C-alpha cells in the first residue's frame, strides 16, 4: 500500500522535484480552513491508501501553514496556484493537474493511467 507524507520546507520540495526524474510524484495542496479542500483531501487519502501505484511518491502541502512551499510549487511547475489542487508531475514537469471538486479518487486513478 502506498503512503503519503507532508512536506513543510522548500528543501523537501526540491528533493521531491528531483525524485520526479525517477518516479511520478502526486502532490496535493490542501487548505486546513476550507471544506472543499477537506473533501479533496479525503479523496486523495482514499486514493493513496487503496488504488495508488506504489512506484510513485505522494506528498501533501498545507497551503496556509507552508505558504512558501506552496508558492514554490506553483513557480517551479508553472501551474497557477489553486486550493485545493492536485498535480501529477514527472521529470520536473506537470503532466496533469486539477483543483477543487474535480479532485476525486477516480480522477486521480485516471491521471495515472493516462500519464
């Protein structure tokens, strides 16, 4: 079963970005103050614990508490910030992303199948 981890520093983000050269990475940007984000977070965790490929990495960033990391993700991947937001990236480039109510277990599964 796959596992997710929270990252809180730019250094941890840079490590994840480097690891994307070897494996896909799925990041969720999560707001702890937003009910829509709470639903997306639940969908993300359900996906990771049940249907996620084990050869990928799964990370979560709290956008309020780790704003510098959240902003750096938007900058490095050139994906406009939204919250909640899920981004699948490989080789330091986004291959898929979505936000808000579109973050569903089925959508995450389809993203991996397509990319």
